[in-house]
C-alpha cells in the first residue's frame, strides 16, 4: 500500500530528439535517438517518488492493449504499486509523441485514450484511506473526472485525514478555472506551472496569482517557473527558489519531477523552505537525462546536493 497515491493521467511516451525542426509534408527529419517510455503527469510523479524512496501507488486507467501491458510492466519495474490501474476494454491506452528540440525544450502530439474515461468508479477507496497524501496529476485532461468528481475525491480524502495535492496540465478546451474551481477548497498543495496559473487566473503578477488561489482555499501554493526557478506561498510567507544551473538534455517531465520532490519533502516532514529547495533540485536533476526519472537520484543524494556541507540532513 502506497504512502502516497498518485491519481490521474497515464500514457506511453515515444520520445524523439534532438530534432532541428518539424518535417515538411512528405519529408523526413532525423533524430539522434527515439525511445518508448512511460509518461503522463500522475505516472511521472509516481516514478519520481518511488526513486526518492517514497512508497507510491498509482490509480489510473489504460487500455487492454499492448501499450497498456507495456506501461504496467514498466511501472512495476520502477517499484510503483499498479494495483489501482484499471483496464478499459473499449478505449486504447493514451500515448504521447514527444519531440525534443536542440535546446532541450519539447512539443507533444497526444491521444488521451483511456484517460478520457477515468472516473470515480475506477478509484480504490481503501488505498486512498490508508495513504498519507493523494495527488491528482493531469487535472484538466480527464473529462469524466475533472470538476465535481475530483472535488469529491479530495473532500473524501480530507475526511480520512489525508493531505491533498493538485497539479494541472494545459487545457485545450479553454475552460480552465471553471473546471477546477470545485476542487480548490479541498486542496492542501497546488503546484501548477506559471503559464497554467496565468491562464487559470487571467493574471500575470506571481504574488497576485498565488493569493488568488490561497483565497480560494488552497493551503500551500507552489508555482513552477521554468528557467526562473520556482516560488512557494502561504498566507504568511513567500519563498523564492532560484534555478539550479545544470546541463539540460530533456525537460519532459521536469514539472512532474518537481511535484514529486515537493511531495517527498512534505511526507517526510521537512520544513516548507527545505521542501521547496528539494522540489527545485529534483525537477532540475530530471532534465539531465531523457525522461522524468533518469536524472533523479535517491533522496539522500539530493539532500546532499542541496546542502553539501552537511553529512546528514534532517535525520536522513
């Protein structure tokens, strides 16, 4: 049983790169590498947490197909509990084609597949009840789950005494805040990217954005700002964390890795500022290899990167 439950988007990722540009119609562009992996906000965060040594379960949905077999087997090898992953007989497994550019940035072509049918009936409530924290990853991409069903999950989790954490994805439908407004009053940790937060609020000032969500009921607001680092807000404090200057290979999943680092610090009981630094470090490390997990190190190693002058950090 997982100490943390990650719930939400799960896909297979086919990653190609680096590429110099998109191919013209009928033409070919060569990539140095192409590999199949596991992706999706919830799955990425689950794999990062597992690598950091936090027992993690995934609640998600795939098709009853070869890609579904592949992602379940891969997650199992990553020590993620997949007992909560359901199979859909009518819809295929979600899949993303990830195109990495020379500067490490990326673009996606995605089919959501079984993520579109994920809903309340797919949830193992016993797992939720026995966890410390439940994280919804990929909000705004699950039409049968976003909104009131997700709010019901968080409301029930809080009645169980479980911490709630939310991360969003880009909303092609353009509904944005209307989709997650019901969830926010039950959200302890909200960790969107700055671009998503701007779209959700219609604001551009980071402090105003943070307090917009705090006023809606969020307890801790973390904003991922890419090359500008990140910031964390509560009603009482503001924490700004600069970027770690590391060699970037692949930024795919870096935001999900940040979330994994933040959750790991939270469930381990680290002070909020140390949790914020840990999240930034894990997100940065993830960019040093292809995929969200390859560059991530064990928790003890990441803590030593943050505080190299200390032999032990917070009892670890």
